[in-house]
């Protein structure tokens, strides 16, 4: 159908629909906020008097869960292509100028190309000692 033969729709119903949706969304947000504050009010009266025990329990739970999760991450092999013929980090580049000590990329990529974990890396390994696990 050619575009000049189409019926022209009025902009008023679309505008009213949008206004109604905005008003209903605002009403739902206000109702949800009122329900949240109404349900939070009685819980404030039932707080435990010993907050030190609750804080130590929470700290212990966080440390135990972090140790379990971060311990495995620290020991995972970082480079999935390590010890394979297609490992791009196994190609070392080195240079020596005059009588200076030779400089090579194996210092940085050697731990990764040998299948090292996060704790085996030169700079990051010392930082992972701080993490639990």
C-alpha cells in the first residue's frame, strides 16, 4: 500500500497511553517503597543487643567463603595454552647491547608459558599472599 493511502493515526491516543504508563509506573514505585518501609519498621525493634557477636560471625563467614573461593583462583593455571606447541607466550625475545646484561621477555612470560598459576607470577604473586586461602 502506498504511503499516501495509509490512514493517518492520531497522536492523542499514543500520548495518552504513554502518560498512563508513566503514571502507573510511578504509582507502582511509590507502593513498593511504602511496602519496603512498612516491613522494615518492625525488624528495627527486634535487633539483637550483642552486635559484636554478629559482627564476628559475619567476619568469620566472609573470611571462610573468601578463602574457599580465592584459594582455588590463586592455584588455577592462568594460560590455557601453556605447554602446548601453539603457546604464543613461549616465544621469547632477547637482546644484548655491548657489555650490558642481556634483556629478555622470559622473565615476564616464563611463568605463564610453563603453566604457572596466579601465585607464581613475578609481581602479582607477592600480592596474592595477602589474600586468604
